[in-house]
C-alpha cells in the first residue's frame, strides 16, 4: 500500500507528464502545463477571478470537463505510472524519462479528466519509453497496483496548444 506522503512525489511526476495530446496513436502523454500555468510551448493560461469568503481568488479554467455519469458520479480513467519499485519510505521510484501512459483521449468513450493512478512496476533493465501504449502495459506481465490516488490532468487538444 502506498503511503499518503507519496502524493507529492507522484504529483510532481504528473506536472511533468500530464496534459499533452500528442495524437501520435501511442496513448502516451507528453509535456503539458506546468504548475505555473505555462504550457511547454510558452503559451500562458488565463487566470479567472473568483471569490472565497469575500476574498478575491484566481484559478485556471481548463475548459470543458468530464460529464457526470449515472448517479451524479464522475467517471475516471486509469493513468499508468511506471516505477522500478519503492524506496525505504514507501515512495515510488519513477522510471526517469518515462511518460505516463493513458488509454483514452478527449472524444474517446471512457475519457475523463480525472485519472486513477495505477503504479506499474517494471523489471530491472527496463529502458524509459520502451512501453508507450496502454494495451502493451496490460499485456506486459508487469505488476500493476491500483492506488487510491486521483489526479486531475485534462489532456490538451492540439487545437488549444
């Protein structure tokens, strides 16, 4: 079981790897918007003004989001994070340079902006990005662990980049 402290480690990986619809058919996400609101292509996202307890706040509007499923629930989709194992504190050791892998993109049945993190433990000797497709993850025989972590990483359509 992953510890709650791993959320920061995993979140950092998603800031680097979520958000780009590279549309190359691999289902692999590339560099997207960073935590500062600057997409990798240098374009700035517009901050929107709002209120919290009478105080001015700003937030990012990423556009349309996942529609509610039956019972007013939000559907999720898996996002596969490749790791080599965990350190002594239980934090995952990410495969350096590996992009996270998804099976759906906007417009596909089952797409969701909200992703359930699935840790995929690869064997020693694995080279980053040898696997770039969700179907290859599923047929690889690698250990897959469903976590209780969710990340909000809407894939950015090429037209919006």
